[in-house]
C-alpha cells in the first residue's frame, strides 16, 4: 500500500507537472532531498547545483502547476483511478528495474494487472487485413493461455491485439502516449472504455491533461516493453515505431518475437529485419507459449509456508545464490544463466512469498543473512 502522506502526494504531482523534468531528473531530486516536499521547498540554487534547468525551479511554485496538481488529486478520488510511485511496493517490479522507469504511473482500471505476466503485441498502424486477423488471433490464444496482452491503443495491430484479448475473456493493458484525460486516437475511445469496464487497465506516465505530442510516443514504447516478459511484432515496416519497442525490449533483457511474411509485402520487412537481428521467428502461438511456459510460475504459497519450510524455499536456484550474498537482478541473470525477464518474474514471486526482499537496489534472501 502507498506510504506517502497527502502533502507528499501533492508535492510529487507538482514536480511531475514541471517542464523539462524527465524521469532521471525527477529521481535525482528525490535522492538529493529525500522527498518531493523537501525538493519543492529547497532554494533555487540547490536545484541549479543538481544541474536542473532554470525553468523547473521557476515553475514549481506557479499557480498553473498547483492547479494541475489539484486536478490530478481530484481525479484520484474517483473509483478505479490510481497513482503508482516508483519507490512504493505496489509499483510493477519489472518496470522498476529500468534506469529511466517512470517516477509516477497513472492507472485507470485494475493496477494489479501490471504485476501479472504480460506479453506485449505491437505492429503497424496501417496493417493489412491478414495482419490484423493474425494479431487478433494470437491475442485471443495468448490471453486464453493466461497472459495479459499489453499494447499501445494505436490503430492497426495495437487495437486488434486489445480486441482479441477481450474476445477471449482475458485482460489487456493499454499504455498511452497521452494523459489519461486525452485518449488518443479518438476512434479508440470506446475500446479504451471497454478495456477498463472488462477488468483491464489504461496506463500513462504523462500528466492527465497532456495532449498528443509526437515525442511522447517513443517514450511510451519503453513502458510497453518494460512491463512485459516479451514483445511480439506482428507486422511492421523498417521505419515502424514497433521496431523501437522491439529494440528497447532487447536492451531491457526481454524476449523479442516476430511473425514473418511474404518477401513481397512491405509490412513484413520490419519483422524480417528483427529476425535477422536475433528475434525469435514465430509461426504459431505454441512457439511463444513454449518459450514463456517456464516464466508462468504457480500461485505463491502462503507466506507462512516459506517460513515453516525453509528447506523447500532454499531449493530455489535464485535463493541459493542470494543466501551467499546480496545481488542485483543483472548479476543473478549472469550467475543463473536465465534471461533477465525470467529472473525478474521469479524474484517477484519470491518476494510475494516473503523469501526475498529488495534493499538499495540489491536482492537479499530472507533468513539467510
């Protein structure tokens, strides 16, 4: 549960509205002053000493920033509307591992979905009819297999993926490149409402009133891949933003899958390029389910079971490594030989069981220190 006070929440929302204050600068402020409240009251010279733009320090006490924060607080009072902060336990663990993870996430719908195993599906906004059918079919089967389908609510493949998940009675997460009060594209507003009504979630790191801006959509892509165990590209040209998502996924240690197509179809060239660069060629849903089956861990045992049966808990290969010494997620991936995404998913389950904790960026095995 959130540990912030009402004053600290308002301060964080004010910081979040400041111009030129991206995730890394936001984090620098919190680390320097220990809280958003302290950062807001610090002298401008202290902000300049941190290398922050003058516009940030000047705007923090403006009436516009206060009003935007007040509007966000009012939005959060409505049922089903949430704010997740990076340094709090309800923030999605996979996303928190990113160096530039969003400091705040606005969520409309069910925030618990962000901790469930997700597979991202992306592709062309101008996909062919066969491409759209493929996206819809894959999403139906993957959602039926227990995965949350995550995409960007865009026209084309994104919309087909969300629709397919809903048709299967599964859950889907839409990550927006706008604020949650500016759904884009307008054609997908009914789809967005349907996603929330049927147990899914809309997510954005941007202030609620942020309109569509071209520079925000590539930023959105890192969240789509960062939340997911892997990214499936259905149909894309070499210049498609979907390839940005795929490359971000590879950099984040996620799996990348691509569906091939005809050599005569321009929309297949991006997928073929990804396959040449090492993405897994996918011809059917079973190829993905087989690859991800090991990451779908069973429902965690009650916390008492981990305490009452330490020998069973210690049998986990990651626990054996952690009982030797605290380690980062990346170090565990190297030592275990597992992909980073699998390590992060396993650590999340172990944390829920009470078998590990995360302190200062390192994972520790409980009871073994």
